C-alpha cells in the first residue's frame, strides 16, 4: 500500500471525509480529524476570503489541543480543497493562505494542478487530485501529484461514470502513489472493499452530510437518510459539469428531475454566489448513490467508531471464510 509516512499512525481508518460545498466547515473537519480520519473542506466555503485564515487557525488550534489532551488517540491531518479553474478568482489568494499555514494536504479539482503541486511540495505537503478518467489521471501524474482520487460512478458531486473495477485498475497500472477511491461508500465494509480493489484510502462524502456537525439544514440531512440510490439524478444542468443530486431537492426547486436539459460549461462560476437565486450548492442538494446506506443522523465520532467496527468485522469475516 502507498500510505504516506505522514499519515501512518494517525488514522483510525484509511478514510478521507470528502470536501463538500456548504456542508464542510471547521466543526465537521475537526470532528473527523479527532475521530481519526482525514477531514477536509473547500476553500471557497470560507466567505469572505479572509475567513479562510480564521478557519485554518481554528482547525489547527483545535487539533493541537486534542492531541495534547488525548496523546494516545490518532489525530488525522486536515485537507483543503482548491478548485483549479479559470472561474476561481480566489485561487491565488487561497493558495497563499494555505502555503502560509503549511496545510498538510491540498485536494485539487478540475484542471491539472502543476503550480499548486510546486507550492505545496515546497513546504513538504501533499497534493491529491480528483479525476473521472485515466486521461485526467495521466495529466495529474505529469504534474507530480502525490495522490489520485478516482471519482467513480455514483459518487456525490461532480462524479464520473466509470466503474471502480475499471478505473482503479487502469490508474494503478501507471501510478504508484496514493490511490483513493470515491463512489457510493457509506460503511466500514465499503472501506475494506475499496482496499481490496487496490485503493489505499477511501473517500466518503455523502455519509457525512447526515452527521450532527455537518453544515446542512435538517431537511437536507433527512433527505439523505430517506433516499435510495434510485433517488439520485445525474445532471450537468446546475453547474455545467455533470454531477449527482437528490431528486427531492431538484423537484422542490421547481424542476422536473427526469427532464433536465444539458448544462452550459461556460456558465460555471465557483467564485460567485447570489443569495437571491437558486444555486446548485445551496438549493439543489448534492449526494451520491451511497445515500441508500445512510440510516440515521449521527455524531461524527460515533459514526467513525461504528465504521471501524464494521471494517474490523468485515475483515474478520473474510479471513474466516
């Protein structure tokens, strides 16, 4: 396995809590890291831009205090997600903040992140890049990323359509770095299955929407609990990039989830939010097909402990067989 030395001994489970627009804020990240999994958030969630500095200070201070008070517990590092895209006018300022704080892991999305890799490697940090195809993975490899996140069919947010059996195998043939699997996972057994497929770490977002620390309205959390895989719609209409959303939220916003037109890629703009308009990141709720495995809203610590038990039980059952 290709787990970096900086992560060994700091993880209760080989798991990253995926960064989610609106939902992932310091409270959730701190709860994830102190539970022994990597917590993350999108830099663009911190509004205004100056708030990013405050958020990172808050996370670093909370984790340092927890380590001091609980020296025997694993405390995972945190990650910040950067959208490497022309529409993200904050990227330079946000990266300056991340470099100043020496953020342990930077997760990049969309464009190959060469300049981000150079900046993060300068202080010894790691860069993980998410992809939906081998072609995208190859471009990221050329930029020197430390890890590749294979965003496979059924993942929440801007997911791909490939099976993990296909995409993981193709990437691993060419990449010996950290390989991370995203798509439809919600339990400890799923994490073990990801490793069996060849992943080093699992990447899980939807399950953490239904946690007490997630910055999501109660109706959003409950809709995740109530939804099954068939209640997820895959569409490019809302952001210009194809992604998975809860059908119930699409219908509530006045759209027919079964008759959505194609989106316009040129309209994608991650840097602006108008509180008076329906926006994909606020009113159209993202979730993956793993919602079918979500049964309750739980505190993050309790959820991670339950997944650890499921992971250990699944490994024991496989070995016994």
